């Protein structure tokens, strides 16, 4: 029987069914190799899907899971066998990392983009910090009231944001400075599994309670807005901010992954005004760049290629059309979001110092 996914507004969904799915639990986009990686919890595999829809095997033989998966550097890290983290080279698929945390049920995972992973223990109600450079770990948070699940890292806000299982599931944050936990919002949702964020700061959460994806605004004052329905046990989400695509693994009876397109982040997102004339070019000082627009700039945000917000600056003089953005960025590709009165654009930049 054909299943359907209802997308509100003008979104586009693509359903992909393949025999290679076996309880897909988590999804990541591998930017270096331009492919999706999907963790199958039912048969201990990670499969790769290229942009033409072709599937290949990436990792096999895991005894339990994987559940959450996360790319850091050239390694895919997986929550494996309840209490350990395994890492696999993105180029060869060879195992290059194996650390037993002695945890009960590792489920959600994220990274700071440098050396640290943050992993939720669903059963023990803890969050671990794993240093992959020196192969060590610490208990970062303990004594949580509910079972933590999906988790994301926000460097610009110096926090982790995570969702929880159970009724009236809260969305909470952990301060990176002192591990203190506060509640961002107590929802009316039940059994939240995954969380992801787009380039505008909106949050998307997957709920098993009614098998939907709900969206909240960046400060949780708007929402939850239902954006996808008709799912089955939607699990660990990934939002590809390069093309505004949300990947949703259906770990239940649908046994597939749904890709929902929200438009392209590399194009105009608001009117009036032609903001295609936005120009970004390196400045003489190493690590700085100039933004030249035909409108007044009010806010600039810079994200790394994985969608983590690195820098944010606000400008009082919205009439400025050319600004020097004096912030050091290492060599690499970034997304820059430019906001002005009734204008909004996202462009990709490359920094070469």
C-alpha cells in the first residue's frame, strides 16, 4: 500500500524506498563526498546514497545500532552497542576509533566541529563529552528528569540544545561553560526523537506521538507548526543548509528516508529588492571580508559548512551598503546570511588566508 507524506506550504518531498533500508535511525550529509549516510539500526550497517539515488555499503557488521551518527573531520562516529562510540574513516570505511563509555543506551550525538562529541544516554539520563583527540570521555550532564534523545551543538550561543522522550517533552539547553541545564520550552508533544536547525535559526523536531515533524522559531515564540505528516517513528533528523533540505529517517513501518525540500538557501528568500547584487569578497587584511549590498545591512551571521553558527553581528545603521566584517575564519567554505529591512539572502563564501 502506498504511503503518503503531506507537506504544508510549497514544500517538495521525495520519498525513496530501497531494499538497503533496514530500520533507518539516523542521517548525515557527507559534504566532502557529496552523499547522504544513513544508519540502519536493525542490521548494523551504514549505507551511502549519492545525489543520483544510488546506494552503496559504507559500514557493516556492527552488533547493535548504529543509532545517532555524526561526522567530525574525516570520520563518521556512531553510537554502537548501547555504550560505545565507533568511528569510521569517510574515505575508506575502515574503523579508526573505538571507545567504550560504559553507558546504558547512547542515542543522540553531535560535535563542536573540533575535537569533542556530545552524546546522550537515553536510559541513564546523562550526556557525555567525548574527546576524540585523546580518546577520553567525561560525564558532562547527569540527573536529567527525562530521557534525552536528539542533540545539536550551537557554538555561537555556547550551548547544546536537546530534546526529550515522554509526555509534554521539554526542549532544553546545556551551557557549555558550566553544564547547567535549563528548559527552553515545555512542549505539548510526546516522545521527541530528533532535532535539527535551519540557517535561519528555526528548529525542527520529530515526534513519535503523532508521527510528524514540527517547527519552532529560533526563540520558541512561534510554533509548533506542523510541516510534515504521515511518518512512522521519525528519528534522528539532519538539515542540509546548503540546499534547505531536511532528511527524515522513518525507523518504523515505512522503513525509508524522506527528503523534504524547503527551497534553496543560495537564492533570494525575501522581497522586495533584487539582492542578487550582494557581493562578498576578501579584504586586504587576512581573515576579513567585505559585504557590498544594494540595501542596508542589519544583521550578518556566518555558518560553517555543517550549519553551525560561528559569528553573528548586528548593525545599528541599516543604511550601510558596504561593511567590513573583521572576524578571522580559517580556510574553508562557509555560508553567510545577510539580513536587512525586507531583505534576506544566504550566500556561500570561500575563505583563503
